């Protein structure tokens, strides 16, 4: 596929022209999403993290859509998706919204991939009995702080909400984007992370922050016996490998893989590596 470095356009134009944002109405709820691939092909569903959006999956939308229908949603409160009701939703609330999204799209995911906070949503969906045809893949998963002491949960939540209040989405993107990547990340990867973070909606980010504070992916792991792959970047300082290995160990049927040379936003920093690991795990051949 084309890459941002090989064509004469801006990153925003490249993503939005190749993978335009679409809207889906399900009852009174609106979801925004991007999609690529054969309409009747097996579905790979992609769930972004707390500081991101559907556009961050542009390389996967291109690289994986020869064999799959690749669908990247904007979580509730992100992109043009409706926010959830209430200020403190749980992972189960996002999982329920994901089920509504799949029903509205009339799809059943063959492969469900959640990154960081998206892994909490994917884990809750799987743990609550959501149908996944072949594999659950958790990339650089955030476990959440639901099992921590209340003081720690409150501290983490206050810091995240305070940073957004102080800096706003653009300022937060400028301050935090590089922390999601390794020191050797390309300028294009940094811009992809920064651009998606700069589009955060304050209300949606706040709801997600509350979910992270109360989430506990390891507890949901014990409810799902299907095939699972947990991956983490070797240079990830946001959700380091030690914690990701604990999440893998909590699943009855999980494998663990290290992604060499990349940080937290592993699928952005080295999409070819990320996509090949996905295809190797599900038996899909070359990317």
C-alpha cells in the first residue's frame, strides 16, 4: 500500500481520502468508523486506545484488507461517535456499545484486536459472551486500576483528567505523543500518533479515563476460554511487558509475543511487523 512518506499529501489527507470516516446510526446512538476490504470478507475489528481514534489504524486498513474486511471504530465519545450515558462508565458499558455497533454493521468479528484501553473493551466484550470467530488479540493492553487501592485509582484518574484540563487535546498531543513511541520511531509515526491524539473530545476522554481507573482486564480474562494473543512492544514504557505478560497468563488459552524495537503504539510505529504477527497467529499468510 502507499505510505505517507511515498505520496505528495498530508497525513490527514492521506488517511481521510483513502479511508473516509463513515457514520452508523443504531437507535439513538451514532458510531463513526473506517472500513476497507471485501464486503463479505471475514471481519477484523480494531479498537483504539484512550489517546487515539480510528484513523490511527490506517496502515492496518490498507495492509490487511486484501484478505479481510477491516473495520476500525471510534469508541463512544471519540470521533463522531456518541458518548455513553453517565460520567463513569465501565468496561462492560463499552462492550455493550461494541455489541450494538457490530449488530448495526451486521457483522461478527473473526478477529477482534484491542490496543491499550481498547484491549479492556475487547476483553470485556469477550468476557461477557460476545462472539469472536477465531481470535482475540490484545496489543499493549492496559489492565486498568480496578484492583488497586482507592487512593491509587483516584491519583491516576486525577492526573489524567488534570492534564487534559490544563493542556487541551492539542497541547496533550504535543506533550504526550512521543511517549507512545520508541526513541527510534519515524517522524511519520510520531505525526500519526500526535494527529489522532489532537482530535480527542474532552467528554469522551474523561469517560474513558474513569473506565480505565475502574477497569480490571485480568478479571475479565478468566471468563474467556477462546484463543488469545497478547503482544507488547519491547520499548513500551506505558504498559510495559511485565504487566502485559500477567494479562496473558490470566487467560486460559493465550500466547504472548514481544514486538521488537517498538513502543506503546506498536501498530503505528512498525505496522508491517505488527500485521505479520497478526497474520501468523491466525494463519493468514503474508501481509
